[in-house]
């Protein structure tokens, strides 16, 4: 077959067989480029995985470009490798731009996302919508400054504490502290409908330098009405926050006889707590306190069941130890809070005062 009659298809399909293999090897640049190329294709998925892949492909094609220019002296080898190098560099720039756009604007917002929203499985783009609702703005509150005054400050926003500590009081009486990553005014937010207005029933003062983010009421309601996922997210977070505040209040309600009032139960069940006057009431046993408080909780229109055998009562008495907590020596309680705990003077007025407070503060 003459060379003039050989077509392109024949040259591709019927390529001549190599007569022999040479023992010559390419230079170090060629082997280095292929080694980096091999490592580059071991990257994973996602934006960071793509950044890893193209980060290795770029120096690999750079080595092959130098090999085509210096060793092979072939224009086609040099051109193709140079083109692939430019494409990899452009892809890296695009990935860096995307990561910058998807990132958060401040370190405080990044810490907030990682500590609160990331454990809940909230995507970054959803958190950015939440952050845009408070305009990515962090407000600072100096120690001693007041966030809200009872009966005066209107309820027109919802705030979330990033750092610091807030003192919550009612008519000068200390109630509880608000620590970082807690809502400042979740009860007030839940107490009003979107078209209602009201004022704070408690006073909030910064115990130390604090920083918080704040959503305007109308703007947040607009976001919640449009985004169902964000509405459910806030519903879960607000419910958990209110429950935490109730637990904190429950740890502060004491009376001098050593009985702790549990406000979590609808029947206002009285749970035993160690008495601070242990030497004064030696004959004042735990069983007597339990029987007295239990009899007070029985409704008037409900007949009490007959008492069982005495051995059943004795068998049930060790269960009361589960409710006895050494509050005075509890290391989890912040120092100085025991001295400011709300002490109720009159046992007969405990239930009434608690119900009045609950209706005012959580209405």
C-alpha cells in the first residue's frame, strides 16, 4: 500500500507496531509531573475536595509544560499542557470565590454557627438568611447597662446572647442569670401575638460586658412566614430556651424550712431539699414534710385513697432520696447565686405567689 493511499482512518486503526523499545527514560520533571498528577486524582468530593484536586493538578501540568518546552521541544505538547494549567488555575480561583461567598462575615457569627446551629444540622445558607435578618450586626452591652426595664421597655425585638451574663430581676428580686448562647427575651416573644404589643415584666441588667444579636419583630415575623424551615428552627430553639429558664427559676425558689418548690409540675408538687437548719429540726423528719405537702396538694373535690400498709410506705421512703440535692455544695451552681436566691417567707403563700408570677412573666 502506497503512502498516498493511506487514509486518516487507516492510520488510526492500523497503526504500525513498534519495532523495539528504547531504554531511554524521560527527565525528572516528567516523572515529577506525573507523580503529582497521580496524587491529585486522590481528592474527595465537595468544594474542598475539588480544591485539593485542582491544587495538585496545577503543579502537575506546570511540570509537564516545562517538560514539553525543555525536553520534548514539541509545540503541541507544550501548548496542551499549558492550556490545562490555565484551566486548573481558573478553576481554583472560582472555588476560592465560591468559598468566600458562602463563608460568614465575622468570627463571632462563625462561632455562633458552629456552637448552636451546626449541631442542629442547619446548612450554612439557611444560617446566612437568619443572620441577614439581624443584618449581621452584633450589639455590645457594657457591664451595668440595662437591656430592658420592667413595665417600660416595649417588646419589639428578639435577642440572642453571644457572650457575657445578664441578670434578670423582678421588682428588685433576683430571678436567674442568662448566659451565652441563650435568648434574652424568649418568654416575652412567646407571650405576644404578631399584632399585639406589650412591655417587659422583668428587668435585665448586664453583669459583665456582653454581646448579642437582635432581630426586629416585624422583620423576623416576615422571615418566619416565608421560610417554614426557619420557623420550625426558631420554634424548637425558643421552646428549649424557655424550658431552661423554668429550670433555673425552679432552682431559686426556696423556703426556710428546706423545701424546694418544683414549678415544672402542674400540681406544684413539693420536692424535698436539704434543710439549712439541720440542727434545729432534729425531729422534723423527711416523711413528715412529704406527708404534709402531699396532703395540701390533694384537691377538695377528689377523695384521697385509703392508706396502704405501713410497710409499703416504708418501702417507698427511700425513693425520696432521689430528689434530695446538695444545693449548697453543688459545683455547677455559680458562686454567689445562693446568697441571692429567692427566699419565700411564708409557706402558705408559695403556690399563690408562684402562679401570679407565672401568669405575669409567661403570659
